[in-house]
């Protein structure tokens, strides 16, 4: 008797209590959610430090002005000493150098001194202040070796209210945050809505985000003094692309969507946009992304529109449109997947209904189904709320 009692007591002690089970489940839930910020920490560190920590010129296009033997020899000598850092060519005259700068074929042009005239460096800071600074460092040493001070002329300066030209980059940041944070709301709280309506909301949200961006760029901070209509078009297409990609991905990624869009539109996007360092100052990975990523399309497209006479604008618009098409394709695939899931769920519900037995048991079953359905709705609502809180926190 005492042995049975002892075994019973031991069994009661070993069995987990409801409170302990709830605490274990809650701890597991928190730890799973902590994965998101920890992965963001790792991703942001790798992306930002990998892209910005050691900016070094790689095949940076510059020119030496002049057609005689001396400019040719200077260009050859610079190219050899740079060991791949510079792509040095010669141009016949100053006007040709200015034209090359305005078309962004080169990022600096050195006019050697002659007969008492100081050497001059032509740059275009509107294209990239950091690139102009890197070029100036190179040719300051060249002028010093010739025993003369270097005169620097900025042939395409940035707006007076955005002297470094990086306001366009921070405008990209604002547009991106407004777009990808809205993805969590449209995907989470909007999950009960059909994909058609979510897509329409995404288009409307992108319009609002783009108008906010134009207000910042124009009347609020005066980053640009002309071309606002074109900038609005670029901003709308950019924002719509981000929103469509995110809303479509939410069907598959669920609560990991915030992390997914941060990888796409923050970690890989800001770092390859050229807003801080142009690709000629970055490693091959981020320089390669610059050629086709949507953030680069927006930044370079805006620079082209506002400062460089729309030189190369068509290519940047094409980049943004292709991302928009990609977003529309992801939405279409998600729409088809959700429709298939709905058909399967409808079929399962019909089978369950036909299998239920009428009578008193039917009422009990209905009560259990109702309770479980309510629990499922509550669980989904909690997940949506947590997802939106994480997105807002980010």
C-alpha cells in the first residue's frame, strides 16, 4: 500500500504542471522570436561593414587632359602606379573632359599646369561626393610632386541645401522604410482580405509613400530644385516594387517576411545603391549588385534626372520597372497559391460536414469545432500583432 502510494506520489511529482508547461511554451515562443533581431544584427553587420568599412578605388575612371607626349606619359605612369585602382585615359581638351564628367564616363579630370598656370582637377560632386574626394586625394599628390597647389573645380555641384549630395540616399531610406514596414500591416492585418484587394492597397500605399518622399525632397528640405515630377514617378515605381514583392512574399514567409524584406531592401539595397560609396569604391559583390538592384536604380536615376541632364536615365527607369514586374509576378504566384489553399480548405470542410452525425453528438461536435475555430482565429490574430510589432520595432 505504501509502495503504491509512493509510486503515485512520484508520478504526480514527475508529471508537468499546466503552469510549467505554459512557461516552457512561452519561453520557446520568445526564443524563436528573438531569432529575428539576432539575425538582423548579423545581417546588418555583414552588409554594412562589408560594403562601407574599407572603401578602396577599383578601376575608377579618371582622365588626364592633353594630347601631347607629357599627358600621355602622365596617364601611363598613373595607371601603372595605381595597380588597378584607377582606369586612366586621356582626353584632348578641357571641354571634352567636362562633357565626360557630365555623362559620368569619368569621375575626375586632371588638367596639368603649364607656363605658370596651376594644375586643375575637374570633378562632379553631384555624382558622388565621396568619389570626388577620393579622386582629389590622388591628384593632390600628383600636383604636389610637380611642386604646385591643386585647383579643384566642381563642374556639376549638388544642390546648395544638399551639399554632399547624400540627401538622395536618405530619401531612399525614408521611401524604403515606409514601403517595407507597410508590408507587415498589409500581410498581417490584411491576411483576411483577398490578394486582389491587398494588391490594390499596396498600390495606394506606394502612391502615398512617394508623395511623402516628394514633399521631403522639394518643399520640406529642398534637396532638389527641379525635376520633382520625374522624381515622384521614380519614387512611386520604386515603392510599388518593394510593396508588391513584400506582399507577395508574405504568403510564403509569414512572420519572417520582415526579415526577408530587410535583407532585400535594406541590407543588400542601401549598401549597393551608390548613395554613400559608388561601386568603384566597393568590393565586387556590392559593385555587382549596383548594376541591377532597385535602390541603385532610384538613386542613380534621381541623380541623372536632377543633375546630369537625364544621361542614362532610361537604364535606371528600366531597372525600377523590372523590379515592379518582379513584384507583380510574386503577387500573381501568391494569389494562385492562396486560391489553391482556399479550394483545399473548402473541400476539407465539406468532407467534415458530410461526415458529422446528426443528433446530440452533432451539437457537441459543433461546439468543439466552434471553440477550436475561435482559438485558431485568436492565435492568428496574436501572430499578426506580434509580426506588426516586430516590423514597427525595426
